[in-house]
């Protein structure tokens, strides 16, 4: 039986743990080849091994999404390993909460860097690759639809006390999603955003 994503290549940030890991395992179960990312090597490699144990194909790209060179390295991993790029899931994230009068500039920029600047850089790095693939497919008379999924939060839609930084960044990713949907539709790329509520993961568990 042909699986829905056979032959497709997906990059998923923050996929060593939590929601990202679940996304990676689900896409792999449908046949996608996965570039797994995590800040730490152990969870990234654990997810890669779990995918391989299920008969799938995966490779790790370890590092912080906020590093200046990360976006190019992530996209290059997909292209060099699998010769393509079909799905991007911008999932990596964390929270650093405080009421606004006590929030430092470091806290503010940390959330913007992780939740908004990092996806921006990844999508910017991916654009020339996707454009070239789309152009070549059009010349062959083919139409391949690609997917971008940006992870937001209900905090970005409605706000949340103590999370001015996180909510602002997650609201920003909604605007970026809407803009990229307009820019990338001509390349047959659908760009969507998922705004989660409270989901039990390592991020939401109180120590």
C-alpha cells in the first residue's frame, strides 16, 4: 500500500521531544524521510533511531534554531542527504515568562529569536531551493504541492498573562504565515499555522 508521504522530505525543528517528536514519527509512518532537529544530540538521535526502528529514514541536524548559521545548515542537510525538500514544520520553542514590568530585554528577545526570527531564517533559506524545484517540475509538466506548517499558540491569538514576549512572537508567526501563503502559492506551497492550546509535554510540566 502506498503511504501518503512516500518519497517526501520533511524538516521538523524541535523534533527530539514533545510535539515535534510526535510529528516526526507520524510523518515518518506515512513514508516521509525526516530531518530531525533538537538542541541536544541525545533526544535528536533517539528520535532518528525510533524512526529507523519503524522502517523509516531519518537524519539528525543538531543545534539551536537561533544560531545565525542554523537555517542554512538545516536546509542543506535535507538537500545533501535526500536531494529535495517538501515539508517544513517550524516547531521548536520554549517559554521564559514574567509580567511585563519585570521582563528583561534578554527575555523579550529570546522569545522573538526562537519563535519568530528562527522560522523566518529557515523559510528564507528554503525559498531558493523550493523555487528551483518548482521551476524544474513546471518545465517537466509536473505539479508538486509542498507544505509549510508554523506552530503558534493560543497565547498568540488571545494573549496570556506573564507571556508578553511569547505571545508577541506567536502572534508574529501568524502574520508571517499569512504573508508566505500569498508569496509562495505560485510555487504550489501551502503555508499554514497551527495554534495549540495547553498540551502536556516537557514544556508545560511544572517542576
